[in-house]
C-alpha cells in the first residue's frame, strides 16, 4: 500500500462512493435506506455491483471534485492567493458544461452565474442565508492531499474556506469544505494535529480516527479567526457560526468521543432503518447529508463504525436514505486515503467513469505536494 496508491485511491474511491450513492439519480433522492438495500440485493448484492456506465455515472460531486484538483494543478503555486481562488472559479465554471444528467446543485449554479455576471466580484459572492448545503463539502477532499502537513494547517484552512464560499458563503456550507479537507489530511498524513500543536510546538503524534472530531473543535476557532481577519460578512458569519460547531459537539457527545480518547459508542441495534433515523436527526433540512455539517458527519460516523471494512462503509455511509452520493464521495475519499483499495471489489472501481482522469490527477497532486 504505497503512498501514491493511497492518493489515487482517495480520488477514485470518492468517485465510486459518489456513483454508488447516485445510481443515476435513483438512490440520491430515495429517502428510504431499506428500499435502497432491497434494490441492491436485487442487483446481485453490494459486492457484485458493476460500477460503470451507463447505469452508474458519477454525479456533480465528482465532476466538481475533479475541477478542484485541476485548479490546484493548473495554478501550480498552491500558496493561498487570489490567483488560486480565481483558478478555482474558472474550473468550477468550466465543469458546468459536463453536468447533463448529474443533478448539479442550485446553490453552486446560482453562485457561478452570479460571478460570471459580476466580473468585478472575482471569487466573492454575497453572504447567502440559504448557502448551508453540502456542495462545498463534497468537492474539497483533494485539498487535504496537498495541504496535509502540520505546518500547512493555516493554508488548508484558508484555501478550503475560500474554495467553499465561492459557491456557499455561509459557515455551515464552507465549514463543510474545511472538514472534508482536514480529515483527508489526517487520513493521508497519518497524523492528527491542532492549532495548539502548531503554535506551541507540542509533539505531533499518530492518533486514531476517533480523535478527528475532537481535533476539529480545536481547529474551528482558528477558522473563525481567519474569517474575521478577512473582513467579509463578519457579522453574518459570526451569527451563524456556532450552529456548525454545536452540531459537531452534540454528535461527538452522542458517540462519547468528545475528548477524542474513548472508543465510539454505537447503539446495539444500528441497522439501516435506525441509521436513517439518526442521520435524519442530524439534518436541518430533513434530507440527511444535504448540508455542510451533516454530510461529512455521516461519512465520519460510517468510517468510525466500519473501520477498514469497505463493504460496511458502503452499507452505512453510501446506501442510506439521504444525500448519499455526497456522503459517499466524502467517505470514499477518506477510506482510500487511509487504506487504498483494501478489500474493495475490483468491479467497484475498475470501470468507474473518469477513473483514468482521477488517477492522473492524483499523481499530479502527489507531485505537487512533494
């Protein structure tokens, strides 16, 4: 399991999770996990699914994730800058031509139309009270591959936030981008680090997945500090900020991992219907995984429960009744960054749409951060 292989698996398995959860729109908008599982069984069972065209195209999630990677590679200089953010806008606008049948989000499309019609805005859109969706979270995992080192934490925060609020200028929206990138960095780097560790030069240790959420709560104050320093919509951001943090804190308490030290606790009965009920309880829209806080949260919950079991991850983190292509894209990326293709059936990824593109981009990202 080479380092480069984990880069490739991160992007490819993100695409697999997306395509599996999307199923050409048949699963993404199905709110019953039981019905999804029943359909999968009729198709021959999860392990035997042939994830390939025409039945299993990737959704807007993967197309926009590809755009994020292209922007990093095309800009060459990964230093946070207006030039990089404008490159992201360019790639996001370009990828809209590849959205036929992929169900692109209204928030993403509206924001890009705004930027194209307000050229002087550059990469900045107005604060959006309805910008809490997961459209930023589902396309930012590859940022964590590039900004993965402890000394790059400042840059990861800046770029993931700005990449997110190109379309989702609301803390719940763009902080989802931060989580997707941050946890990918934890997964690929094999270490968990917080702002206190960087500022006070304390020891940086290998820490298990159960500590990721705990560490996120330590990073969020730094993110708020950055947002305030930028001076954009400070009052609006400050008012809406704590909803995201409170949601994560509540979730970590439920799993009894708020301190990052205990093993996560799950109900004795946590099957498909019970998961659907819990995932929906995390939502603010009634559609589990559709917002910036709960899409990565559901992916994280599934990763904690399944550990290194790919099929279990798919059953819980992808094939649930909710916005499952988004949670699948995020969970798949983290699994790939951690475990590469461990126990993943080849029929899940060998014929994936855009597989070769994703592998090539992963190789370029690997070279970019070395």
